[in-house]
């Protein structure tokens, strides 16, 4: 970052009422991006990784709430490997609805990734390697363990582990303003909010909160440019009603059952009290009970895994608690949870990542059981309309083999926005191969499928998902 740009950013941050001499001295001392971090925040080593980190990494805590109810949110910040002075800052809000940000960091979008191991549960320590398709190739990536109680985050008050969407967004905005206070050199960079799955409930609400606060006459102004979501939760009715027609179009249920469902349910498959509809829906659940909801072509490892026959709305990851080492579904089904805990729930891992001791923050769990989370924002249409009406950029992308939140649900919901299609359904390409299909809408909305991918596209087809995201965040209006 140039000295002139740093000074302008510091002056804007300090405000008009700050003494001029103090502002100038402060700004002249601000080092380039990646250097002006809180003392002791830089991460020198990452658990399980050998060698030099691909860029500067930082970690620590931001305390939110008030004096009587403090919540300590853990963050991990990986600076862009390309141009930290100019590249966007992207905050990733993890789904779950209450799971650690390290889920995405090591399994899809972060600069490091887990190496495969089939004997981890016996005697091997997990190993971590460089991810060639990391978002840090194009942006600085900020992860946060939210809500308090997830991952390394914790609260001083046990009552805070009962929470909801609205409370979480308040904490996330509080987190951001305090984080930018400590990393002021990134305040002028373009800022994006991103997430997947359940984060579809949080990302647009947090985005609107940022815009509303930016419009106030005083206070911090975040350089918000837009947001992105993959296979997002957007509307409870639309998401859950999409399962039946999607399963039919993908050949998972018979023509006869589908026609019976259409006749008896009258388009409302979810939460329908009609006896004949409920009977046919029971048959529907029986026919798909062995299907991996996150990717219909893959073994049922991440969804159900023989632990429960219940049809749940979202995969919170809690079923891993019930898996035994003798699971008939194979080691690959529970290796992920064991590997993450071996990396993060150790004394050495906590020291390397600047996390509090287990006695303070509790055991590290990706999706802990003790969080009692309620979805209190059931539809997001109003938030999307408010933001897109002002021209901010939006990228919605879906793995087309996810039954959990089908791409067809996102398309159905997009129709309700009543925005004109600028580009009709068409293929997009990576290295001369069709990588998916895309639609462009007015008001800077781009929708795309990732062909062959599941619920979190980067987990299944990292190269194609990386290319799509880079094209979009670098300013492309289409893929």
C-alpha cells in the first residue's frame, strides 16, 4: 500500500475530530499490509504443516458483547498471496448453523488443506499441505468461529450458548468493526461477505447491517462491495419443497410416486398435513434414505451415515459424535472430524494458533453439541432486494448434485425477485470444457452451477469452483 493511500485510510478511520499531528504520526508509522497487526498475532507455524506459510497469517480473539456478557470470537486471517494492498478482503461465515470456520479453511477455500490418510484413527497424525486453489490467490481471507462456543470461540456466560440468527449478526458486525480497528490498513480494501449452506441466512443480513451502519453520519465505514453464497438457505418453504421435484428430475424416485405426490400435495411437499400427502412423503423419505444429501452420487458419509433415520433440514455435523471406529461406512466417513480434532484440540495446536487453553475455551469441536441454535430469520428475500437494489454485487453458485439445498431451489427463489435475465441459461467453460451453467440478472446478480459438484462445490471440484470465484471477484459480470 502506498504511503498516500495509508494516510488517507488512517485519516478516514481516525475521523475529522482527531488532532492532525497525531493522525499524521500514526499514519506514517503504519507498515504495509501484513505488518500492522496486533502484537503477537502473526502465526509462524500451522499444526501439521511443514515449511513456510504461503503468505502472512494472523490469529487471535475479538471480544464482543458488553461488560456483563462478554463473548470471545476467535479469528484466523490469511493475507492475499497476490496483492494484499489492493485485493479484496473476504470474510467467510461458516454454515452448520454453528460450525467452526476451519471447516472451510482446510477442506475447500483456505491456503492449506488436509492430506488424505486412511489410518488416521489408529496412529497417524494428520498432515497439512498447500492448497493450489485457495481463495488467498485472489483475496485476503478472514475466518471467524461464530457463534461463541464454536471451535476456539467461547463466552464468559453459559447462557450465551443459547442463540439465534439475529444475535449472531449483531456479534458479527461488532466483531468486524473491532477487527478493522486492529487491522486498519485493510479498511480501504474492497470487502465481501461469503458463505455456504446455512450461511445463506446470515450473509445477506450481515451485509445489510454493514450498509445501514455505513450510511450513519459517524462511525466506521467498511468498503462493502457485495457477497457470495453457495447452495444457500434462502427460504424455508422453497428449500424444503424443492427436494421432491429435484429427486424426480435426478432419477431418485419413480414416475408413479412423483405423480402421486403432485396430485396429493398440490405443490406443497414440506409441512403438509393432508393425510394422503403425508403418506406419499413417507414413501419419498424411504426411497431416498440411503442417499448422501450433500452429493447424491457419493457414499452416505457426511449425511446420516446409518446413525439416524430422521430427515433433518441441515447437516450440523453432530452425527460424528455417534460414530464408532467400527462403522460399516468406512474410515473415510469419520476421518475428517478426527483429523481436525487432532490438529486443533491439542496444547501445541492451540499455542501455534494463539487459541486459549482448553480449560478456558473448552474442547475444540467443529460443530459442538452444547450450542442451542434457533433459526429466527425464515426468509431472506427482503434483505437481498434491499442490497441488490443499490447495485452491490452478488454471486450465487450451486453444486448441481446437492439434494440438501438443490440448485433448483435457488433458481426458484431467484424468480421471486422479479429481476430481468440479462443472460439466459448458458454453459460456462474451464479449459474448453463445460464446467456448469449460468444465468445473469440485472442489478449485478450472477448465478451459476458447478457441474458434478455437491453441497460445498469447492470440496468436490476445487479447480472449477476456484476459477468461477476468481472470475467473479475480479470483476467479471459473467463466467
